[in-house]
C-alpha cells in the first residue's frame, strides 16, 4: 500500500525540482503521510468496522 503514496511523493519532488530548482511543498508531513497511510489502511482492514461493512454491503 505504500507504493502509490510513495510514487506521489517522488513525482512531487521531481516536479518541484524541475520547475523551482528547489524542494518546495515537500516536507516532513508529506514523508510521514507516505509512511503511515499504508499502516492505517491495513489496520482498518484488519478491524472490520461497521463502515467497512456498510461500504461493501451488497444490495
């Protein structure tokens, strides 16, 4: 799950370096969100909360 947010950060870094020749807008919050997004999603998937059952309920 970390692959997609990680790709987004790499893309943001490349765009920032290409257009501004400096890292602007990519700071510690961006890196932390990449590291923790996958872990939060895994935790929510393991603990089948009512929201998950609500979103995946069949009609």
